[in-house]
């Protein structure tokens, strides 16, 4: 791990990147390819070039600081750690998806030092970051953006100026609401298609020609069919964004039914231990491998043999499968029914039939008495 001593006033302008997750790593790489000198810091140390010891050390080395941390608390903690070493020469660019209030609070902490602050929420997950094709939604002064634009251009295909600090965060949360709802709706649509015995590939083909198709669905639908939930944008991060949407809704007396439903499905995935999967893992609840004989007469011997052998019915491991039956239902289904209506149970069936007829006669008798 390379370490660099702090210098109070670098002679040339360096860029600092805080947060080396999927996006932060990719952005740092693009900056280097564009010829910028880049220094990095992460809460957990990484064996990467120019890794420094603290946010304060980064501030001493760099004029521009990009922050890629995951949530409100992390953003506010980071700017607090930076604040003592900030000066008017700095521009801090905050890229976290947080509440507008948290973004404004971060700006206030930074601006107390005379430092300029840019809110630069982004859209685009792992592939876009790796290709340098993020889209930034920007809040702040146009003068600060003009100076920092080359930094943002290094990792983006478009920069959209929204307005004051906090407004870009509102746009980012709103767009993520659409993204989460689209994938949830697609997962449910796949479930319906599968339940009706139509090949899922036909649904994907049909969607390509449908007006509701989107870039998101083009990326996610094939992965969902393959049960490939490698994280490009994780369940836990999308859940955080939907929680923000619902928090804002409560404070503004809005009924966001779709966002609430999307949040609840993401919560379920976290409870099943899939928080680090891609958010398209909501499809896991619905998609399973249907047995080839779905349209044929059931062959009980073959099914029992498969069950006894412990073969999973889905393409995922047993621990990943959602339990869609009430607890104990599987065990009960394996037992002989209490009242059998065929074969050796004919006697019990006749007894049950007599009991039902007697019960009905009693009801009719009481009803007749009540009428009289």
C-alpha cells in the first residue's frame, strides 16, 4: 500500500476520491486515465495506489474531493472529518444518494469553511461506471460546476444541472422509484407468464417491442431469467433509497403505494440474506424451474423420488429458496390425508359422507324450526 505524506498546499491540483465501492473505484480509474493525479481514502484500507491515512490528509493533498459513500450518516461523518482541513481553494463533490435535507446539511458543514460544495448525484450502475458513462444530476452554483466540470466529465456521458443543493437528490430518489418499480413489475410479470406455462424467453422477446421497454429492463430481464444476481446496484442500497422516498412521503402526506410495495419486497430480500445481491433479486421470490411434466398428468412415483433424493426444485441452493408454504405444510403433504376418498380409504370416505349428510340435516331442521 503506497502512502504519501501530507503537504499543506500542493503546487498542482489533485483529486481526492473518498469511498472505493463499485462506483468510487471506477471513477478513480477514469480520472487517472484522463491524466489526473488521484489520491484515495476508504474506511477500510485498500492496497491501491495513493491510498492516504485519513480524510484530512486527503484534503491537504487535493483541491477537489469526490465523496462516494453509501448513506446519510456516512456522508455527514465524512464531511465532518474533512471540515477542519478544508479551505476556499477546495471544491467538495458529494455523490451519495441521501435525503435532500442531509445533502443540504453536508453543504452547510463544508461552506462554513469557505469551501464550495457541489451535489452530484448520479445514475448508472456498475457497467456505466466502468465505461465512464454515468449521468450526473447536479445541484449547486453554476460557477462551482464550471470549474469542476472536467472532473465530472472524466466519468460521465452527461451532466444535467438541476438547481439548488438538495434538488438533485430529489430527482435521484424519484428516478430510483421508477427503476425499483419497473424491476418489481417485471418480476411479477415473469411470475404470471411462468404460471401460465409460457416460455419466459418469449416474454423478454415481446417486451423488446413493447412501449414500456427500457434500458433498465434490457439489462435486468436476461439476468433475472439466468438467476444472475451479481450486484451492479445492491438490494440494500435500493432499499435505502425506497426508505428515503417513503420517509419524504410521510413528511409531505403523500401516499406512495408503489414505492411502499417495492420497499417491502426489498425488505424481504434483506431478511432472506440477499442484501448484497443486485436489486433484481426480487425476482427470486417468483422464479423457479418448472418440472418438464407441468402440462402432463402428474407422475407421483417420480415426484416422490425427487423429493426423497433432496433435489432442489429451483436453480438456487436450498438456503436461497423462499419458503412459500406455511411452516410444516411440506411435512403434512407427505402424510396420508386424514380422510381418504379412494382406494383403501373407501370406508373412511363413506363414514365422512354420512357425517356430512347428518350435519346438513341438523342445520336444515334448525332452520325450519326457526322459520316456523
